[in-house]
């Protein structure tokens, strides 16, 4: 069920009123939230639901016995095994078959036809973080299994995050803070803002331009391909941050605040700054549970620091999917960050010794990120290299680049350089409107999005992870 669909938004209204009736009864409220989360998992099928329940049971039991290292290892291995089986087994077997083919042994790689549990990658990372935090005594475990289910299957973030930590979400599940009119207005504004990003910009670009170019780059000039690369940068930002806005708004309607996940990433002045702004919950997870595990908390060993930098981004790339494109995308960012660290460590940072305008640093960082998006947005390495080849053809035709496409590429990218106060003013202006005026504004937006929306269903990019 897409978060931008009419059925989801109608269900959200029903959930809001149901939650309102039970919000003062903690156990009933937890039961409602846990049932909703499991219900969304059940939409994928009964087998995925049973997998989620089994993993949740293991993790809850392991957290209750967090003092015993065996149980921590057991739950981490169980979650990673499920992730590997569902997402990486076919890739690994296919790669092995390809390797055998190189030495003359033709072996057909098996194909699996199972349904992957909804948001499995996000579920796994959230579960592992919970178990590790409890084991490190940074978090008190959930008081009971119902509370844990409400936490691990919190429905607004079930498909694509953000990845919530136990310390962030569990206290809010235990004690409800009633929402006022202003908070409700903010929630509605975020949901509407997310739908606008997704339907009006991300879907429009995907259907009308970027996907066509990435599928058949040889049919377009280098300028059109470059526009498609920038278009994909705009598309993936509006798609993913749009989902996050809807998730934050839906949670806020229930009196729960989810963590920030985006902070104007294309304003980053270097690659490290980009990862402090893009998919913040994943960046923080990788930093806390992968990077520091390899590099050590005190970062004294330089070689381990460099290894941790590259390994963390490789894991981050592979987390997105079992293809060589994602691995190379992770390596692209890993070695980019490594280069940045080498310059800083050896005091050869040109930006420090010879200060350059922020605009130039932003331009370089943005284009580095966009080059990586080529691997992220194409299905195969051959397709990615075709895009690069066409970029280097230096042809200048713009026949296939209409002005609406240019506008929809420019607005979300250049809009990130507007003053931070503009978004807050828009949000404040909406929340101060009388309820009938808010309803009218939302109805007009819904009508406009309905007219814009394509008949083709464009799923959220990160829902497949």
C-alpha cells in the first residue's frame, strides 16, 4: 500500500480516530500500534509475517538476556541470516555460477520465488541496533513483547524508515503526549508536502524523462543525459525525502516524533558533509555500529580508520541491494571519503590551505554525488557505463529536453539554497489557518495531484530495500 495512495490516506484518517479513542489507555494503544504494524507486514503475505514475528521474538528474548554474549550474537546472526537469505542468496549463487562459467563449468544458478518481508533491511538494522544498545546498557529493554512489537513494527516507517533507535521511540510509546491543533497542522502539512514531492516531482521526472534516458542513453545527446543525471538526483531526493515527510507526519498525528532524515543534502560542501545530511538515520547507524566497531572509538590507528571508512560505505552500498551497481556505488563514496581523510590527515587539504568559495565546493560535491547516482539508478553495470559513454560523446542536442522537465529538475535542487526560514514560514502559515481553510487547501492540493498523477504506479525507490 503506497503512502501516497488514497487507500493509505483514508486508512490514516481511520487510524487517527481509533488512536484518539485509545490514547489514554497505554496497553490498548500499544495493541493498536502493534496490530497495525503486523497488518502491514501481512499485506506482503503470511510467510513474511511469520518471519518478522519469529525474528521479533528472538530479538525480544535476546534483549531480556542481554548480559549473555551468546544471545546477542545469536540474534544478530539470525537477523543477518534472514537478510542474506532473502536479499543476497540469489546474487551470491549467480556470481558463483558466473565464476564457474569462466573456467568452463556451466552451472545454472537457482532462481527463488519468495516474497521478501516488507522493509526487511530497515527492520534488520533497527532490530540489531536495539539488541546492541541493550547489551551495551545504553537502553532499557522493552517492558514486554507487545511494547517491543509496537516499536519494531511502527507502521509509518515500516517501508523505508527512518531507522528509529529504541531510545528515541520506546519512551514515546510508553507515555502519550496529546497533540494540539498546531501539531496536527504540522502533521498534515508534512504529509501534503511529502505527497507533493513524490507525485508532482519524483514521479513526473521518472515517467517523463530520467527512466527513459537511463534505459536507452544512446538515444539522447550528452546534454540530455547530463540533465537526466541531475534529474535523477532531484527524483531520488524528492522520492525518499517525500516518503520521510509522510512518515514523520503520520507519526506526528499519533503524537510521536520520528528522527530527522534529510537536511538539504545538496548544499553539502564536501562528501562527509553530504552524509551528515543525506539519509541521516542510516548514516548514523553505519557510524555507530559499523565504523566505530572497525576503527575503534578513539580512532588512534590510522590504517584501521581508512579501512573502516571504505568498509562502512561498501556495507552501506551492499545494504541497498544485491547488485554490483550498489557495491560500486558504495565503493565510490567510500574511496571518496577516504580521499578526503587522506587530504585532511596529511594536511594537504586544498580547501584549507587555499580557501575556495563555498559555491565551488558545493558544485564539486554535488557532481561527485551525481556521478555515483548513475550506478544507483541503473540496473546493470553495462547500463551505467552506457550512460557514462554517452555523457562523454559531447553532443549538444536538446530536442528531448522540454522546459517543464528542466523546471522540475531545477526546483528541488536550487530550492535547497533558499533560506531555511522559508519552509518554516510555509508550515507556520498553514498551521495558523482555520481548520476549514486547511481542509480546503488540502482538497485543492489533492485535486491538483490527482490531475498530475500518472496512471503508471511508481513505487517509492527505497521501499524495495
